[in-house]
């Protein structure tokens, strides 16, 4: 009988243990690897452009982190028809649960993107379902009569609503917060502001420099003419030419505080040798200064929009309720910012000259603000319930 030494038995045991561990790890990892290959994402309509009424919509950049779900909703008009309401989130649910979770929608951070945030979703959720809704406006019918002469009273037919459902698989979500990058709106605003400042300040600077150079050139011209008036009274054209050369030399002297990136100022030609000429030369510059001041201090109204205390300007009041509408006019420094308020249905909601709305009876009314200058209009619908 062969006797195995203790050293050999310990080596065999170690080898057996290592091989067993490696085999177990292989089977475990291969199983997960196979599942990851065969797994099919349950996302539907995610990261895809969809059509909803006259809008193109898209949900993208979904993420789940720190017990928060968030994503970006993009909406853009696909046609010139703007009757349908702006697309909005109707419900957000998780898995097959019918519970509707609360969410918050940020302001637009570019022309068409908003961030939607859902706090405290189920920790073990697998999919998130987002329902986006857009509706056509209500249709109002006046009193009418049918074929038998019976009266059909006036009524309002509620506009048809359309929805799109987007499903997002948890495995398709990022694990970090969404980084919001300012879009076209802010960059255009900054560019237009910078250009307006440049166009406003440059004419004033040029006018002041032109007046300074004109005064100096005129004094030099008058001085030279007075010295040579007795000697060359019959050669006014030659004298005028000499005065222009002297003025050009004055404009090129380095000791003067003149901007050399602008053309040198050349005064008008003079044909006489009187001391009244400086006043005649300064007149055009004075008129130019007056024109610049007039164009830069009288901005005109170019837009108006209404602001309310309700989200998305969806004003909901009960009979007897009150709220105030605010007219926001651009630019802020417009001279005439007067607005006229009116209601298309005073029997449902009334509005005073300051935009204060009072609910009178059940129904819907449209409040319109019209600027006194240019007649620009902005409207808001008021829904009154019992």
C-alpha cells in the first residue's frame, strides 16, 4: 500500500480548492454575461422624435441618481398652425403601478427644452412611463335651429386631446445628474444686447469727436483767412484750398487726442473771409447730435406677453374669484407702455383697466391686452367653475 505524505496531500487540497473557486466564478460571471447579451430593452419611443398635433416632441437624457428621476422634454412647432395647446406632461407612472407620481417642470433653458424631475420614485422600479398631452381648442357654437325648426341652444364642444406614451427602461438611464447648457435664447439675447450697446455709444462718441475737430479746424481756417484777406481778396478759391491742406495737417498731428481708426474730419469749403463762418460750419454737427439723441432715447414697443400666478398661464377660478394679469412689454424702457384690457365674455369674467380679473359665472372667457402703440395683442383664457 502506497503511503501519501502530508505535504503531497496539502498540495492536492490547495489545487482542488483553487480549481473549484475558478469554476464557480466562471459559471456565475458567464450567466450574467449571457443575460446582458440576451436582455432586450423595454424602452419605447425614448430618444425618438414623435408627432403630437402640430408639435414635434422628444424625451431624452433620462437619468436616475440620488433617488431622483429626471429627463428632458423637447417640444417644437412642426407647422404654422398654433391652435393646439403646448404639449405638457399629463402623468408619470412606474412599472405596472397605476399610482401617478408628482413631478416638477423647469422653465425653458433654450428655445424648446425643459427639464422634468420626479422625486422619490420606487427604489426597485424597472421602467418609467411618461404620458404627454396636447389638445385642440374648444369650439363654441351659437344658437341654431335644426330641420324641424327647433332651437339648438349655444354650447361649447371641448377640444379633442391627443396623448403619446413614452416608456424608459431603467437600464437605459444615466447615473448622473443632467447638465443643463444654455441654448440659443440666451446667446441671442446677449449678442443683441452687445450690438445695441455698440450701436448706441458709437454715434455719440463720433459726434463729440467731430465737433471737437470741427471747432479746431474752423478756428485755424478763420485765423488764416483773416491774415491774408487784405493781400488776396480776389483769390478766394486758392485761399480755400490752402485752408483745407492746413486742416488735414492738423488732423494728422500726433499730439491731438483723436481716434486714428476713424477718418479725418474735413470741414466744408469756405468762399468768404468773414468771422461768421464758424457758426455756419458748426450747424451740421449740432443737427447730427440732436438726431442721435432722438433715435437713442425713444425706443418703440415690439412685443407683449401676459404673465399670471398660474402654471403655464392655465388660469382656473371659481365664481367670485379674483386674479391679476400682468402685461410684460419689451423693451423695458419703451416710452408708451399703456395697455387696453378687454374680455370677450364679460358675463363669465370681467377685467378692469389694471388687468384685475373677476370670475362672474361658469364658463370660459378670453382676456386680451392691446398696446396703445402699434396695437400688439396678447391673450389668456380664463376657466371659471362653480
